[in-house]
C-alpha cells in the first residue's frame, strides 16, 4: 500500500513518522522549498492528546528529545488589565495524569524545534517544492495527485494535510466551508530579558495567562522556558479582539503599524504590560483573522481523506488545532498498518478514522468557539464582566469549585478516547 500525504506541517509529518515506523510506504509532498524556510517563531502548547500522539508516532529517542527541548506547560492564571490576579488554575486540575505519565502531560514547545523533530529521519520521504494542484481517482480505485511543476504521484490513499485552505478538502468535500470566527489575534514575541522579568509581575513570567478586560478583547500569554541553557526564553503574548475594534486592514499591517493599533486598544491597561507589548520583537508582530470549520456531515469513505486544519480549523484559543492534527495522525497511523499487512480493507480503516475524527474534531472547534465567546465576554458589557469576576473570586477561594469549573471543562477535550486509553493500560482503570 502506498500513502501520499499532501502537506508537511505538524499533522502530515506526524502521520509520516507513524507510518514509517510501521513500515508503510509513505511520501509527503510539501510546497515549501525546504525545511526551515518558513518563520515559525512562536511556542505551541502541546496538550495530552498531542503528547500521546507524539509518543506513539515518533521513535522513542525523538519523543525523548521532544521532552528534553520542550518547556513546562505551567498553571493557567487570570488577571485583569490592571494586573490584579483573579485566579490560578493548577496544572494538576487541567491535566490530572500529567505528573504520572509524560504522555499525559502538557508542554510549551518551540514550533521550529517541533517541526525539525517531526521531519527528522524523513529525508527520503518528504518532497519539498511540491505544490499540489489537484487529484483524480483512477479506474483501478487508486488516486493520482498532480503538482504545479507537472509531476504526479499515484497512491492507494491520498491524505490532505494541507492546512486551513486545503485544496484536497475543497475537491473532496466542496460543501465544507471555513467561516470567519469573529476574532483577530495579534501575536507578539517578547524576549524574557532580566529587565522584562523585573518589570512584569511574576505571574506573567510563568505558565499561561489570560488578561481579561471589560472590553471586546483579551490578552493570552504563555512562557516558553527552554530547558537548554543556550536557548532564549520568551513570552508569547497574543492580543485577541473583535475585528471591529481593530483597523479593517489589520492582517496587512507591518510590525510598526500593528504596534500602534495594539497600543490604542490597550491604552487603559497597566503601563508595565503596555511597555512589554511595545518592546516585543518587531519582526514577530503578526495579525491573523481566526477561522472555524462549519458543521461536518458524514461522507462515504474513499481513497482520499483529510486531517488537521484541512478538515477542522479553529481559533487557536484553547490551543487545540495542532493537538487535534496530531490526534488525527495518531489515529490514522494506528489504523493503516493493518491495511498494509492485508489484515483489513482500506475503506473500512478510512471510514473508521473519519467517523471518530468527526466526533472529536468538531467538538474541538466548538470548544474553541465557546472559549472565544467566554473570553471576549467583556464585550457584553460591564455586568457580564463583573459577574465573571465574581465567579473567578469564588473559584479562587474554593478549590472544589475551581476543580469542578475548570477540571471538567478543560480536561474534556484532551481526555483520552477509548483507543488512546487502550494504548495506555495504566489509564484504563
Ligand atoms: C497564532 C497561533 C497560535 C497557535 N497556537 C496553537 C497551540 O498552542 N496549540 C495548538 O495545538 N495549535 C495551535 N495553533 C494551531 C496550529 O498551528 C494548527 O492547528 C496546526 O498547525 C495545524 O496543523 P496541520 O498540519 O493541519 O496544518 P499546517 O501546520 O498548516 O500544515 C499544512 C502544510 O501544508 C502545506 N501546504 C498547503 N497547501 C499545500 C499545497 N497545495 N501543496 C503542498 N503543500 C501544501 C503548507 O505549506 C504546510 O506546511 C495556533 C495557530 C495560530 C495561528
């Protein structure tokens, strides 16, 4: 059996690693000219669904390297824009099995390092500079993928892992739409120098935080604290706002113009935070308009399938997109080797993958959209903001309420599915 994957992002590479490990013939076609040609400056939060997938897809030494190079995920704090601490949710509440099992833990990983680890050992598998343009199902049931330079590749299974604007999905499922999610994020990378650390409250220099406001925006922050002494720690700070409070051309603005737009929005905030945002690495300031995949109806399984953002793009609020792409790769990587060994039929395996993915994928999209609504709740006016703050106060003072409110909700999306539990017998009970 030959598997051709379109797109060498997080999901496509993880699938290739899993198939390679299982001895399945796989090729990845990526339009980038080479590894490392794209700027991947920020950290990515890997939750237990992603960690489970990485531990299963990667060879043991590379999974260990991931753990050696990733920083801790940390607790999650909530603050006001005047930097008053409202609440800290401990990681033991968010990810209760993390202390016992590294594959059940969460991590702050550097994106470029993760992509390098995922590409390692795949030199003969990944074809760079290969822009996919279309596919045809052949009379014998196999698929021919066509590339912009005139080349083509024939496969028993074509996997579209080509991201949010997926051409594979548009051809396979033309009725599936990605919609404007009603929020824009402006990301900043702030180097955690001694000066910045001294200026900011300690809470902002650790773990993850949401700075909530009574307006239609909030700031998400996350520290990347690399274990290696020669790597530089930084703070990812993403200002998320309703699009109408930012310039209409915000995604086209350069770093300096974005700094001005952000400064206007945060004008009433604590000056320490405003100064830190203004001191962000100017090349790192970028604005992204968030999108979300609309509802998915079942479709018949065939020799073409899709994974990751190609089929369930979502706002990054909650940090689930990459983890869900990894979960897809994990699942497909489990199911396809039996097909290659002749133990089951291809369409049965693809159908099983798609049926399961159609449950957890859209659930992750809904979760991200709910998180967006809740964190922009300030836009509903001061009463909603005051109610939210009273709720945080209750959670902060009563651990049982905190566990009830955040444990249930936050661990749900990353909790092990039945097939993931089956792989980790320690969790089965
Ligand atoms: C600011 C921000 C922060 C985020 N933070 C997190 C986080 O903390 N945790 C998390 O889990 N997720 C996070 N995400 C989401 C995450 O980045 C995506 O969900 C994830 O990258 C999806 O992986 P993927 O492999 O499906 O797609 P991608 O990573 O987009 O990879 C798709 C690949 O396909 C290639 N490609 C596209 N078209 C073609 C073509 N025609 N031919 C050949 N190749 C093609 C692209 O070049 C790319 O390499 C964040 C997103 C943003 C924007």
